[in-house]
C-alpha cells in the first residue's frame, strides 16, 4: 500500500476497498472525511510497522507499506 504527500486520500482508500477493518479504525479515531479516513489508515499502518508486522520503504514523497 502506498501513502504520502503525493498520494491522494482517494487513492489510499481505493487500495483497500470494502475492508471492514478500515471502517473500524476510522470509527475508533473519529475519522469521517475521506482525508481523515486515509490518515487514520496510515496511522494504523505506521503502528504495524513499528510493531514489526509490515515493512516500510520511503522515498520521493511516498511511503510503501507491505
């Protein structure tokens, strides 16, 4: 999944269409708008990275989690 300043909120959310976990994360963080939901998802991905559950590669205004 790619996030970053060059990736729109719409594109971030389109990468995970229909995943119930995204709705749960957004609800827990009070994220309602598309931008808030994408930011909440990025926060969750960063937490997974810090817990060593996913990799992260940064560069050129983008961060790729996987």
